[in-house]
C-alpha cells in the first residue's frame, strides 16, 4: 500500500474492528490526496461520537468541538478564512439530533463546506440507543419496544431547503463513495454527503449485507438539477437510492454574500484594521 | 411666573417624557439629547420601557446641566405626559415644584397643567407625527436653545426625506417655540452653557460596547436578538462593511457561541452579545472555550430573571451566572464597565485579554447602562492597540505545548506549516484526544496556571473619598455614577466608595481597603448581594450592610442617599 500524506503513524484508534468508519477514513484520505488538498490548508470540524473522532486519525487542522455543534464552528471558520478547505464531519445523532437546528440553518446559509455524516442509524459512543435515523421497530435498551418515531430523512430535508449539493453514499463501496466525496469537496457551497455506515457492534439490523441488499445507485437518467425529481428519489425507502441526488449550481455561498467579501475575497483575518475609520465614526457621534 | 424653575440660575434640570410605546418617546429623546448637546448643555438620558411595541407607559428622563450629569434622579422638574396614563405612571415622583406640560384635551387630571394643544397644532401641520417636534420646540425655547441651531440640525437630519418633511418639522419646532412664549410669558430656564460640550461625543452603552469591540479588532459577531443586548449586534451589522466585520444572526445562542469559537480558532476576533437566557444556552460553549483554550469575548447585558423575567428592565443578578457558568474548571475574566467610557475601553481590552490568555472574557453590562446616553469629551483612540498573539506554526507545532506560564503559543490553520488541533476532549500537547490520566493532571494544571498571570493583570478597585473613611460603600458595574452623585449629596468626609470595574478575579488590593472601614455597605441591583458574597469568599469580609434593589429599575440618587443615611446615620460626626 502506498503511503498517504494524510496518514498518522502510531495512533490508537477507538473504533471496533470491522466498523464502517475505517472505510470512510480511508476513502476520505484518498479523496483528499487525489484532489491535492494540503493538510495545512484543511480543517476538519467535528462534534462528539465515534464518527466525530475521525479527524484525530488523519493529518489535518482539527476543531473537535461539542456534540452537535460542528456546523456553526465550520461555517465561521470558512467565513473568516475562505481559503481553507473545511469539512464538518460527525455521526447521525450529532448532526441530525443534537445539531438538528444547525443542520437546517447551515443549509440555508450555504457555506462552502462539505458536511460528511456517518449514518449508522444508531448512537455508537453511548452504546446503542436509537438515533434520529433509526428505522421503525429498531429495538434498543431504551427503545425497548422498538422505535416508533418517524425516521429523520436528511436528504429530503436538505432538498426541501434547496441545499446546493445533496448525496448519499455507502461506506462499503470504496470507489463510488470516493467519487461522491471528491465531487462534494469540489462543489462550491454547502455539500451534504450522508454515508450509510454499518455499526457492527450496536446495529445488528443495518449490516453491510443489509445495506448492500437495500440500496441501488441512481443512474445517468437521474437529472441532478431537477429538485422535484430529487425529492421523489429522496423519499424512496424500500430500496434506498445512492449517489448524487441534487445540485443547485446557482447559489451564492454564505461567504460571498457577506458584506466584507462584497468587493474583494481577501480573508478578513488578513485585512488590516483602519483606525482612521474608527476615529471618523466616533467623531460622527458629535453631530449625529 | 411663580414656578421657581424659571428665571433663576439652575444647575441641572430633570425633564421626564412619558407616553405609550409607539408614541415616539424615543424619537423625542433622540432629538432632545442632541439638540441640548449642540447647544452646549451637558445631557444625560435614561429610559424605562415595557416589553411591548404598542401601548403601556414608557418614559425617558433627560437631565440638562451645566456640569456632567450621569445618574437617574427621582425628581421631575419638567414633566411632559403624552396621555393620562403617563401622568398616573409617574405620579409618585410629581412634586409641587414639577412643571407639567400637556394637551388638556387628552390629559384629564387635577394637577396644574400648562396646556399645550399638541393634537390641534400637529393636525394643522400635517398629522400626529409632528407632535414630538412641537414638544422639542417648547423645550428648546425654555432652555434658550438657538432656533437656528435646531433648524440646521433638522435640515441635515431630514435632508434625505425631502424638503416637505424638513419644512414641516421646522414649522412644528417653530410652533412649539411660540407656544412656549405664550404659555410661560417669555420665562426661561437659566443653565450655564459650555461651548466645549458641543464637541463632545454622545453615546449610549450599546454603542460604546460596539465601538470598543471595533477598537479591539473585532471582526466577527454572532448573536441571537435578545434585549438588552441587541443594540451591539445592530451597530456592528451596520458598520460591517466599513470595518470588515462578519455579523451573523445565528439560529440560536448555541450556534452563536460555537460560531464565535470557530472564528477565533481560525484567526478572527469574535464577540457574542446576549442576555441571561441566551447566555444560559451558551454555557456549554463557554466550557468549550475553557477546554480548547480558545479566546472569546462575551458581552452579557443583564436584565431581571429568572427565565424571561422583565425583558426591558435592569438588574445586576447574573454575576453568579457569569462566574459559575460552564462545567469543569477553567480561568475566566469578568469586566464590569461602570460608565459609558468604560464600556468602550473595557470591551476593547477584553479582546486583548482574551487573545493573550486564550480565555473567555466577559463584559458584563445591564439594560440601564446599555440604554443610557450622555456626553463624553473624547475617546482616547490613539493609546489603544489591538494586541495579537497568534504565532506562525512550524512543522512540529503543538497547540497545547506545556509551558511554565500555562499559555501555549496559539497558531491558526493555514498560517505556517504546522497543524492546529483543538479538542473538547482532554487532549495531549498535540491536541489529540487522550485518556492518559497523568497527562490529564498536567493539562488541568496548565490551564489553571494561567490564572496567576491573569490575577496580576486584574484591574484594581477605585477608591473615591478621603483616606480616613469610616464607612465604605462598595459597588460594581453600572451603579457607579449614581453612587458618586449620592456621595456628593451626602457631603461627608467619613464615607468613601470602593468601586470594582473587574469583579473576577478580584484584585488583591481589595482587602486593604476593606480592613480600614468600620462599616462596609454593599450597593447592588440584585436581591442576594452577589458581589458581597464573592468578596466574602475572597477576603473574608462579611457583607453585613446591603443596599439592594430588584424592582427592575436602576437606583436613583435620592434612593441611595436615603438608604445610605439610614445605615450610617444622618449626621456627620467627623
Ligand atoms: C451535550 C451532550 N449530550 C450528550 C452527549 C453524549 N453523547 C456523546 S456521542 C452521543 C451520540 C453519538 O451518536 P452519533 O452522533 O450517531 O455518533 P456515533 O457514535 O454513532 O458515530 C451522545 C448522545 C454529549 N457528548 N454531549
Ligand atoms: S460502536 Fe459501532 S460505530 Fe462505533 S466504532 Fe464500534 S462499530 Fe463503529
Ligand atoms: Mg451514529
């Protein structure tokens, strides 16, 4: 195996053997390498959970913040320094449960970040409770009679909000998932990649086998620019479609809309403070 | 004229305007404060208002003076009620010396009222919106304001709205001027003018905090609207283009604080502005700032709680919240501006402190300070520097390098060859998650060690009065000017004031002042003497004498004089 500059040696990984997170980590590192992104120019922001540990296992700048709060931090990081590549990465509980409100509003803002969600349909780190995406009848020590709440559908919500890039992938498919992540990283604006990720320890229902049997890829007849069509695909449940559902290429990013970037794109952290303007403003309070 | 207010020299006059929300009390306050100031009067304004957009009773007190005035008084010299309810709302503060001016067609009352037919005159000019300008005219005449100055100001102010609006407003002022002549038969109020005041700056607390933030290099604010903190977000938003500030209205306060931390992490200088309820939502984020050693400036504008409390009123009851918020143990600083100038300087300083020590720094204000206005000679901008402590990283950069001071050089992503890893989990020097318990102990100690340096830089309390005081008043935050004015009224050399602009950590000189006093009297706008308790914890002095108020209003000078005298006795024995 070729060495990848994103590899970190001698790390003690906290994931169970066979966990889908390993595949996602490898896919991500390879996608970054192929896109020639430099670790120093990459920031991975995560929350808390098994998935949220991912950034500790590759070379990158890392903001491993609070459970559910990766998106606000990622949005701000990209805004103060748009020259960075910013990824917000966490689990389904983190992004869609604790952070649900931020998920909605991050999509509305459309920051230029890639949002990778390891969707194992369970809370891994806290040992197997239902997550917002757990399927009906999924039994856990808390949901003793099985889940009866409607599963959260991140793709439908994202498309309803006219997210600028919406995709679903499967951790068990190296090739396709890497392509999807690369496209998401290259996309200008917010890009959601929800990745089906088998949790071999706490989810004995949605296994590698189950995901293989219950998914199919959208083919070339699917028009990614057709929002209604994308929405229809997103609500399919019998067999779950994989691939890029929807792209809106016409949206301005959050950063582009910000007043400091209206006339130039120099990151605000590199802009010099002009004291004379402050003196002017203070003086205006003599006569305003 | 029988009213003693007129034709004799006055030092300061208190005008109170009161009406329903939506009747334009704020507009009146705006124009009057500016017009008085450009005429050379010292001016002060404070408002109390209800949490509603229409109806109720809102009032503004404006003090016009020959010298600095900066505190609320109970006394009303001139009262302009805009409806009968207004009169009832402030009835307890009306004295036989209060001159009441109002439209008798609208106000039904037993009081002697100088009839100003606002409704009729305004209708002739073009509608009710001119009522305010008529009142401005009346007061301008009474206070010997040059009519030309007012007209010039209005021409300038309303220029964008077209000549018709300008003319009608000027006519309203002129009508008011004539009415005053008719009503008061040419009598006027004599307050000495000082031409220098014309060049003073007129600011309220919210503007001062926002300007201080700009002077501190703030280039990012994320906030969720909440009275009384919103003014800061509004001000920074309005100047975001000029100063390259990203101003974002977050979806909630949790988002706001996490955005602010993201911004600092990436090299920005971020502010959150909120009030108690919003700050409660931020507490986990505060703890994240503590753990990741990310700088943060929090403007916490207090209002009465618990819960929604009194949204538009004032209180000093969130000191304990600021002090104890956030799980785990980590250093912080709490600055408590005592004046509008302080609101500017301390907010500026907060950014430098936050960056220097990589800690959360609070600017703890309240509704009273935020909404009050007065004239300030100048803001000394030349002496202020934006201190930046970000370092360029090398290949082997360690974000949490264990150092003697506890402060590790702070890098930001993309600046240098290193990687900047921060983690809300306990971490190693590289920032990576660890459960090595020996390392855990080292990291706790490293974080807390910073407190030593922070304590060294704490602002000492200010002492006012003679050195051989017997009674020591102790206060913090926005009560400053009110206590100072009460001290003047007391006129006793045995009473002094010890005032804190930084309540945490407390400067170590505090004890030496407290030791010398026979009686220590804490003055706080809360019900449990929170600062007194903190002082006790740090110095051992028990807050035995307390002057506390928690009715949602600031103290008035008269209030304090009475309450202090009740504790120390009325006679000056020294
Ligand atoms: C505010 C807060 N509440 C609860 C937790 C405990 N907690 C940690 S991770 C987690 C859920 C993890 O599920 P998910 O986000 O799906 O990640 P996974 O472990 O499955 O990858 C919870 C509830 C926390 N860390 N913070
Ligand atoms: S608990 Fe599940 S998600 Fe977490 S590491 Fe183990 S297999 Fe993976
Ligand atoms: Mg999960």
